[in-house]
C-alpha cells in the first residue's frame, strides 16, 4: 500500500519547533536567507521585474505584504509572486543539486510575504523556511532529472507543494489541513523548460509562481478546501503526471528531522545555470595551475552528464552565439569561454544583448562537449596549440565559506543600500530567531529604488 507522503510531511511540519533544529542547520538557513535577499536586490534592477510589479499594481492596489526594495504592498500571494521572481531573475540564487531545485527563491518569498501579513516571529519564519526546504528537497530528490527530461521545471512543480506547507505552518494549520493545502497546491504546479528554445525571460516566473500558488493553496485550505492526500505519489499525482516515474515511497520522507537537506543546498558564486559551475570552477583551477590564456587554446572538450547535457548543450546556434541573457546563462560554451577570458564574473557579463566581447566570441567556437558516458573519469580537457593537453577530473561541488556568501550579499545590495544600511540588514538576518515580529526585518528591505522614480 502506498504511503500518503503529504500526510508524513505534514506531521513533521506540525511538530517541528525551532529548538528541534540543530544550530548548524539554523545558521545555514540564515545564510541562505541573506543570500536570497542579496540576489533580490540585484534582481530588482532587472527591468522585467519592474514590468511585473506594474502589472500586479493594475490588479492589486493594497495589501499587507511588501514587495522587496520597491515598497509596494500587495496581498500575500501577489507579493510572493513578485519577490520569488525577483530572487530568481538573474539565475544567481541557490540550488539544491540533489533535487535540481532552486529552493530559496520561492520559499523565502513565501515565508516573508505570509509572515509579514501575520506578524510572525523570526523563529516561526525560520522553522517554516527549513521545513519547506526539507520537504521540497525530498520530493525532488526521488525523481531527480525526471521532471526536466519531460520538459517541466522541478522548482515550480515541487516548490509549489513546499511553499504551501511553509505558508500553512505560519497560518497555524494542523497536519490534516497542511496535507490538504499540499493537495490543492499539486493542481497548481506548473513550469515549462521551453524557454531554452529561444532564451525567453520566463523562468523567473516559475519561482514566483510556486510562491504565489503555494500561498494561495494554503489560504484556500484555511477556508475548508482540501486536495487529494495522495497528490505526490498517486496514480495521477505529481510524480506520475510531471515525471512519468513513480519512485518507491518507502524512503522519500525518511530521516526527516535527522538528515537535514538544508545543509546540502549550494550557494552560487556565478550568476548562471548551476550545472555549468563545476566546469567554470575547473577552468579557474586550470588557469591558476598552468597560467594558460585563451590565445594558447586549440579546443576545450567538456564531458557532460545526461541531465546537464539536455539543458546546457543542445545543438543550437543560440548556445554558440547567445542573443539573450538566458541564452548565455544556459550555455556551457559561453560559461567556459567567459571563465577563461575573465578573472572575475558578474551579472553584467551575461547581458549579451549589449554585445559579446571579441575574445569570448572567438573562444566560444573552440568549446566542444561530449556525453559523460564517453569519458566518465574526465570533466575537461584543454588542448593547447603546442599539442599539450591539460586534463581535469570531476570534482565535488565546492561549498564557499560564510564570508564569501556575505561578500556576495554586500556586493549585490550595494546599488540600493549604503554600507551602514547593508550591515544593519545583515545583522538583523543573523539574529532572526530573536525577532518578535518579522516586520523588523522587512522594514530594511525598502529603499529609494531607481526604477520607482
């Protein structure tokens, strides 16, 4: 007999308290919250976010939750939509690689929007955030890559369920109502990977929609509505419909409260698809060790696993000559060439609509890729013009130290906040569990935004 996974997840969430969570997990969750705040700051400067907010203004003229940096106030689901999209706007937000899901963008947007409306405490926010992380990661891990292979974005498909759970926790629901909220959220899951075909700016809305739909599902559950308890593992549930694969349910919810997937969320130090980062880190290591530059290179061969291949290596001219930011952010050749040419990489480097530097454009043509099955023990082979080969084996994902995350945050908020304001916000996040009302944090997320003038 199949387990009702939503019921298991909901019992875990209902009973979870901040004191049950190890301090290293709480500390890491706060770093992810800080990182997400930082990427919303730089993401708020993306013109399409301003367009999205203006569209929401036409439908919502008042509310209890604040749009980050702009200061507009909408109902919680609408605010969660804008803030979630803002966090994912420049592909700079974190990723749980075990599930290939962007966890913080939708879940942070959800807990801050709902928490502000309810005057939730910092401890309640952290508890809901971590529960959302743990549950969403496990749902995705069980069918890793299967959603993407069928053309669906796991962040939106699975994130909607986790956001509903987190929002329901803040609303004070019991396990039965939490499970019902997840059941509603399953019918709102969505998100297509077709943006890869033409570099359309639509992927950020997937994170925003997960936050919006999850919040709305939780609010509907509070009015007596309820969805199917087998929404995840049922014959027509999330796995069957979106992944075409029903994994064994015996251990999907296993070790909840014992093994913390929050510790396995990876920060981004490059503003592009996380699946390219291992190659970029490897290129950085080769440059440093061998003091090689792009002029000396004859060709670069990258060996790519099956899941990544379908996302970052399709045979399209747009991967070689990117026309939009999303073309560039999901191009393995572009990420590799850019890393060889530049010593440091910023969000502006992917704004290719302003043109691609000549040296990067020339090196793009020399980047080749093969499926990892061909040469599984190698990640990158750099062929030099003099006949020498520089080979790098696969490496484990690198976890940056906390100070690197803080440095990234400070750089990202610098266009909107001065050093003193940024430091005050940083300190507020670091003492989050002591805040009586999350509005003490949110008040720091309003500034004189250049787009709002």
